[in-house]
C-alpha cells in the first residue's frame, strides 16, 4: 500500500500508476458534443448583448464577459493546453489592442472634426450617435473578452516557472 497524498489513509496498489497513465484530464463525448452545440449560441448572445447595450440592458462589458466564457467553456471541455495552443496569445493581445484603438479612434475622431471626445454628432453620418455607441461598445467588449481570456490562461499556467520567494526575515535573525 502506498500513502495517500492528502495525508489521511492509504490508497490501493497501482492507483498512482493508473493516474499517471490516464492523466488528470478525462474526455467526455457528452460534454464535448454539448460544448460544440452550445458555444455558437453563447457567442451570438455575447455579440447581441454588446450591440444592444445602447438600447437595452447590457453593453460592451457584459457582452465581452459572455463572449469570453466561450473560450473558457472550450478550455474546460477540450483541455486548457489544446485551447491555449489553438488560441495564440498574440491574438488575445491583438483583440485587446484593437478594442482600445477602436475606442480611442472614435473619440479622437470627433475631436478632429471639431467636437468633444466621443461627441458622435460631429460625424457626418446619419444616426452617428447610434453607430458610434455601437462601435464603442464593440471595442469595450473586445477589451473585456481579451482581458478575461488572458487572465484565465495566465492563472491556469500556474506558477511553475516562477522563482521561489526566499524569506529574508529568517536570514536576518
């Protein structure tokens, strides 16, 4: 019998070998199929909430959070590493940069046209306020989705490569 890693009791012989062979992740065809079916609808809901934030409840933040959950659900269903390999970190960073650039360009564009920051009426477009708000909400949603996804992958990476922190208080005494 080998000792249980949790500190209490013992586990049967061969369990450790079985865990090593099997690995910590177990694929479930039910979960994987459900995720494949549900994720397009969740992404559509996120985009809907982003685009209708000016007219109803929701907006860029809520829609971005909903859209980011699609990647989190994919990571939980198919494994974090395959999704991280599929989704290049540069793409997540680009999503955030495009969102911020979208917001800044719309705001600065109204200044260049003689108005104030984000004063949509200065744009010579029919319903400029409506379209300007929608574009800003889309930019905010992109930033939020990128930040949530980036934080998820950063936290899931763990602290394996981090250097151990030495306690200097013990060394001084």
